[in-house]
């Protein structure tokens, strides 16, 4: 194929030795060859740094940056500043990508500021638990009318099954292709430290600068959720971080030609986010949290043995309200959250349904 311009792929690395080779191999084996791979060893204390150096010795496209631990955003920033490519992609060091990912995304790179794709979620056994794509319809958004539709559905998508929570654009930075010039503008203008929501904030700020976007519903990125990740741990600074996120986006919206429409979506999304995040990351007692969803079938289910399918917002609220003396939840299943615990109750995979006794 005709080369479209050099691509820089940034991989922040911190103590992911068991998964790192799989990640790097998936990038090295891309069918698009005009790329550089920037491995940012963010102060790893296992063998990750040595693995990075070994790859740099055998492949001239691999560059390694060793630095003191500063977090993922800091590592991405270091890689971005060193990047020499016209286009930029991010990969997390415990994930992997399909070999054709960047060849496919780069087909549209010259004409669009942003090219998106979806991702496949895996558990630690490698089993696919879900496939996610943008809720925005696939296609090009470049005319005034098309861009108006894009921004009118950017944060909360009217095309989604649940218009309250369906995000128009997936908040993963790793499933997209960016222009390096715009990425640098984002990182230099908005130096905001957010442990939970960093990707959402970056993708939002980037989208606001786009004049042409291509949305695809192919899923090339493979994301593995590991227990003990940053998204699972207590974060005593979540209030101040959410305040910084709100102020940063609010400032970025000022003067945007779709400011009114986007700001309303953002405010609705932000209220839902805070209601969910504060109890989780400040580790509130579950009984202190007001439910967002009330089960409409209380009378019919009283005294019954119940199976709940789903551990999202609705499922968690139902489980907490139904698992009482009058309502006995014998099984709680979910494709994505299996193995986790909420309110002291374990979530099992759906195949456990066959063994459940309920009525």
C-alpha cells in the first residue's frame, strides 16, 4: 500500500511484565510499516524496562524512554513530545491490537482530524466479555450539517439505546488515530491530572478541535481488565479531580460554535458521573448511597428467589434493594463484571444460570 505518513505509537509501561511482550509484538507486527514505537518505561520495578530495551536492540523502529514514575498521563506526554510521526496512536502495555488496525485507520487519515474504531473487552482468561463501538452512527462527519449532528451527540448520544448514559464517542484514547499536532496542543493547553477520566477528558478536548471526523464501528483494539487497576482503587482526590475536569471542559467549550448543545450534554453527563464515582472512589458504605433505579416489581417478587442479570447501574441498585429478608438474590450474573463483588455479593458469569435454583 502507499505510505500515508509516519505513525508514532506511544506505549506507557509500568510493571506489566507478564503482558508486555504480547503488546509490543502486536504493534511490531502491524501491516502498516512506516511507524515508530515509543516505549515509555514509567519507573517500572519489575522486568518491564529490560524487556523494552531488548526490543529496541532488535528493531530500529523501537525507541525507549526511561523516567521516574509519574503516571500514565505523564508517560504519554513524554512519548508525545518525542514523537516524530504525523499521526499518533496510543496502546496500553497490558493490551494488544489487531495486526491491521493502523493500516485500516490510516486509509482515512489524510482527510480527517480523527478516525475512530471500537474495542473488545477481555477478562484475564482472554475471553471476550463485550465489544464496544461509538454510539454515533458510522460514517463521515465533515459538512456543517454532519458536524452539527456529531457535536449534538458527542457526549450523550440520541442514537444510543439509553439516551441518558450512551456516550456518542467512546472515551478510549487507544481505539483512535490522532494528528500529532492537535495532540500536542491538547497536552500543552490542559495540564490536568485526573486518575479516573483521563481518556474521556483527552478525547473530549480533542474532539472539540476537529473539523472532520470519520467514525468506524470495527473493533481492532483488545482491552484486558485486570483486578486492582486504577479504575478499581480508592481515590481520595476524586472530588477535586472531577472539579478540575469540569472546569477544563467548561473553559474549552467557550466560543465553540456548538457550545450550547454540547454544554447541556456535558452537564447531564457530569451529574451522572459524580453520582456514580463519589460513592465508588471514596468507598462509601453502600447503605448511604441513594439508588438511581427502583425495581418496579417489588410486590410480585416478594419472598421469591431471584436471579439478577446485569451489574451496571440498574443491576447494582436492584441487587442492593432486593437482597433483603423478603427478597433473596440467589445469583447475580454479568458478562463484563464477573468475578467482582458489590455489596458483599459476588458476580458470576452467565453460564452459571443453568445451575441456579430460583422461582
